């Protein structure tokens, strides 16, 4: 997952809006979003190599997402999969702050990451490359392969675009969120970060959507959690050069509220 945008509380219809892209090698085995066979309360994509996930939602509103922290100057020596942090949080019941305190204690076992978790009452963020676990304040936020709200060009521009959608609702909002995630514009050189990958690679990775040949955007996801506790989770999947392969979705009531209809659908493109 290489960009996560979120609006926490400012939207009149949704208490949480998430729009996110997962960038990964196309050769890495992956399953698109689904209710997990080994834990059917969880809906999200699955990394078939390590069994973790990049973004998933539990029926009671518990949610987690992770991005890698990109700095090629720091050797990758840790062996544990960062995707297991998403899986582990969603399968547990510890409050967000308590869970992240435990992750912090073993943070050296993972290569660089930034992790967002929510237990239905608040969202928290922690990176093993800087700072303590912290509660995310209400408002519009963004994270790429660095710390929360680090002003990389695609984060700055995408946050601005999301901030302009806070009066848009329903299908129109979903369409416009996916439009943000589909942006392929390359940022000017003078705005690019230096993460040790070289200027050409920085350019290639600077767009919100990366249409690569061997590596690029594999999934674009929109998650909406309404003030009526209805949840919407839509994932579009992509192959090399940004060719769309399919779309899956689920809509359900956050467990225990009884205020929204409960249904799900997998909708491959025809």
C-alpha cells in the first residue's frame, strides 16, 4: 500500500472515508478483497505469500492498513511480514493504543512501516521509523511510504482533492475518490523526496497511480463508514501498465448496530 488518504469526521454522511492504493510487484501472489475463509468477519485483500493484508475491515468496524516506509539507504534485514500487523490487529480485540504499544516493543523485527489501526472509537498511527504511537486527529490526512502527513507531492495534492469532496455523497463520492486514486501525473523533480532510489525511480513512484510493467498499483480501494454505521468497501484490481482486471465490493452493517442492510457482492468486470 503506497498511499492512504482518510477523512476522519468532517464529512456529514460518513464518519470515516478512506481511499488507498496498494503498490506491489505484479508477480507477488495476491487475492482480491473477500470475506476471509479463516476469519469470515474480516473483509479485505490477502497477500498469498505471507498471509497478511494491506487493508481490511472487520464487521464490527475494526480496521487496519499498512504502508511500507521507503528508504533504500537503510538495509532490509527484518524477516517478519508487515502485512501480518493488519491481520493480527483484526483478529484481536486489544484497543488500538494497547496494540500499537505491543508493536512498538517488537518494531525492530519488521522492515520500515507505517500502520493505521482503528477499533471503532478512534484511529491511531505508528511507524517504526519515527515517533510514538499517536491518535489521529479529526480532519483530512494522507500517508505514502513515509510518516503520516509527510508532504510528498502526491500526498499534498491528494489531500487537497479529498478535502474538496466533503460535501459530495453516495455514488458521486465513490467515483471521485477513485478518480483521485487514478491520477498518473508525475511530480516535478524539484518536489521529489530523496529516498535513495535515484531520480528516475523517484519520478516513476511520484504519481498516485503507478502503471508499471513489473511493479505498480495492484489495487485501488475506497472504504466508507457512515454515520448510520453502514460500511462500504470497494476494491478495483489492476495488472501491468495499469490495466484494470476487476472490481469487488461488500456492503454491510457494522455489527451490533442493526441500522444498515447487510449484503455483499463480488463483481468481476465483464
